[in-house]
């Protein structure tokens, strides 16, 4: 098997052998690395040895990237802290901050068996009753994450507690401006509309930052087996996560293709609101503001992904068709966010 870009095979074999031991000196020197498709930011690899053992390695994209969005030590810390919290996460093998080993910092976690449902076609293969359990479990786990005692898990200093939406608006505006090389109508005007209408934050909790079906490993019987992709996690206003789940139920958010949660059995976006109201503790009266913010934020994030694809720094995932797909998706999201922000009370 050819070693994919972003992997220094021999160095990593030595690193793994120091931590897990007993690597089988097989045809590929003990380890095989496979790029897992679906990730559009940090690179994720499935790692296996000759004994059938499997792990997952995460590292930043190739080339020059926005450092704050690709902090391996931060992801490692969050997953480690949540190990006994009631939020399902993979076990952690180790963190390496020495770029000399693999060209960039990375961390390794246990491979969690299960299914990742990324497309409507994959969702259609899941029995309808299991889809319902998957959707309900997603919302229940999200509410559980938002209820985690920050002091008990040692994450109270992960980020600032107040002013989350204000900080997010500033951060993603800045990263959008830094990343984009083209004109995207509506993004900056939407920022101004939202900045003038930020609701009062209801307490502080862990915000995953990108919580949705295909960022979780699902047990084939329905429950969430592990929450994945913690690169955007911080502390703040947890309603941003709820709004993200609602936003990702809209096919305009997913590039025109129906999202997997559009399959029969999954809770509708209205049901997501109702389920979270049942399991969570926050008032949802201002959730439409957060949904508008979610569309805008996703537009800014996807513009960064588009810029990296266009620059050719996404390793083996580079594909000219994806450049066009992500570029069009940003324009659609920016328009959607702008329209929804203008419909908020007092925005006309």
C-alpha cells in the first residue's frame, strides 16, 4: 500500500511501537495508513497493523494554514478530559507535538467501530427505526455535552466564558477576510446585522462547534458511539450548536444534495428544537438568530476550505470538481445567511 501524503511511515512506526508495542513486521513494515474521506480540514488517517489492531491519527492539512483552527494539542486535551464525562469519545493513545516526527503535530486515538452516515444514500441503508434512534441520540448527547461540569473535567480554562457570539463573529470575519481571494456578496453585511442583535448568553458550556450526524461515529443500533472532529470546540454559548444541527438539516447548507438527516425517520428540524428543549436547560426563544449565525459561520468556514482546495494543500483529497463545489456552496450559504439575518426582528 502506498503511504499517503502527510505521513512519514518509518518515523510513525517507531512512534507507535513505543506506545502500543508488538507491531507486526509485515509487508509494509508494520503499519498501513489510509486517508479517511469526509474530513475537509484536518487530515484523518485510519492506521492498522498486521494483528488487526486499528487507530486513528489526526494532523493539520499540508502547507500553510490558519493555526488556530488546527491545534492538535487542544483537540487531544478536550477528548482526554471528556473520557469519563458521559459524552462518548474515543480513547486517546497519545499526542506528539514534535513536528520532526511527521512534519506537523499530531495525535492518535483508538478506532471506534460503527458507522459514519455522510450521505442520503448511506442513510437510506439504515432501517427507519434505527434512524430515529440515531437522531434522538444525537440531540441527547448534545444536551449532555452542554451540561458537562467544566470544573469537574478540568476544562474551565479552555476559553473565555462570556461574549461567545461576539468573539465568533469577530473571529470568522477575520478568518474569512484572511482566507478569501474573491468577492463573496453579503458576508460582511450579514456580520454587521448579526453583531447588532446578539442575544444575552445563557450561561457557559462546552460548544463542539460542528456537531452533526456525520461528525459522529454511530452504533449500528442507533446510539452515538463517539463524537468526533473537535477542532472547533471551545467554551461559550451552547445554542450555537443547536442552531448548527438545525442549519445542517437544510440541503442548501450541504451543497444542494439532501443531507443524510433528510431521510425518513430522522427528526425534522422542528423536532430537533423540541427534543433539545426537552433534554436541555436553555430557552430557545432566540434560536432563529443563532440559525442565521450558523449559516453565516458555515459560509466563512467553507470559504477557508475552498481556499485550501484551490491552493492544493489538502493532500490526496485535491480534486478540481471539489474546488467548484465548495466555491458554489459558499455563495449559496452567504445568500441564505444574509436573507435570514435581514428577517430577524428589527433588522429590516
